């Protein structure tokens, strides 16, 4: 089991496996690296060197007293990329996708391309849903799975759920102008029954300077497990393709074609 000191905190990570350009997987909230490593990871490792790490308060990395924020998670990710010592493709899901966008805004020099799966650029873009709390019917199952990995054990699950709830309700709070500052290519991906509104998804796509959009049919926010083969293929094709794509009848991309 590998650990690295990121900003003074002992952090669990998965050393890169595979060959080729580096891909870093950024897991979602209330999750850990296992979710992406075991779903899309095997397919990605056929073409890339793939690494991942558990952010503070997730998986095998202990929590701190600080709240969860996208910027703090971006700080961790930037520190991890500096530790790895080379530019990477960032493939993020949910909170991890938002973190990938934040890193691309702040440190484009560390980023090749971004795959943002189930992302939102403003918290108001999410559909109205019942919040997940310790009173939720599925909390006991979450606490058990969380406790199986977390250094603090299952007793800390309620605190993590509350910090995650606060994050989802208040962040991110970017504007379309903020997205326009992202210079790296981005694949925006979501299930057709994902947690953000479709208008929010398309406005994100339209705001990014060099973006592609993939709406996966028959999928929800759990698209990576529900449509693993299709999602993996889309991600691999995107990361291995030329940019901008050379289509036969470009419209939006006409101004960016060579």
C-alpha cells in the first residue's frame, strides 16, 4: 500500500500501472479510487499509465477538521501531479470532475486533457433531490463500506456525509466566463438521466473553448458502472484522438480548425 505526503497530509495513492501518457483518475464524493480503478481503469490501462489517489476524508486517506472545498481538493491534486512529475490527462467523476476543471483553470501547464464526467459548474445546476444524510435509508450501508477503508472507521461516516452535503449545496459557484478561461481540451460526459439539468450540461459544453460532449443513453450519475464498456471506449477514443477533431461538416469548430 503506497502513501505520499501531500501538503503535509499522509495520502493513499495507486502507483501508475500501464504504459503511455499519464492518466490520473479523480473519484467522486463519498467514494474512493476503487470505483474508477475497477470500472474504467482496466480499459484505460491498455493504452495509458493510470494512477489515482484518495482525497482527504475519502477511502484510505484520513480526514481533517477542515471543510470539503473544490479549491482545497484542487490543491491536493496539484500537489499529487507535482509528485508524479509529469503532465497528465485528468479523468474525474462528479466532485472529481469539478476538481479536474479547477486544476485546468489554475494549472493548465500540468494538464493535457480533461474528461469531466457528471460535472456541474454551479451548484444551482443540480436537479432537486432528497439530500443524503445519516437519516437516509442507505446510510448504514455507506457507513459500513466507508469504515472498511477509512482510518477513522465507520464512526466518522456521519461527519463526512455532512461535509459532503455542505459542499454539494454551496459549490462550485463558477460562471460561464470562468469556464471560458479553461484552455485545455475537455470532454464533457454525463448520463442522460444524470443529476444536473440538461440545460446546465449544454451551457457548460458551450462555454468551454475546446470541448466535446457525450450524453450516454440509458445511464444515470453512475454511468461508469452502468455503461462501463461504452464510457471507457468514449474516454479512450477522446484521449487518443487529434484536437480539434476533423469532422466533415464543422459548425461550432469551424473557427478552431487548422
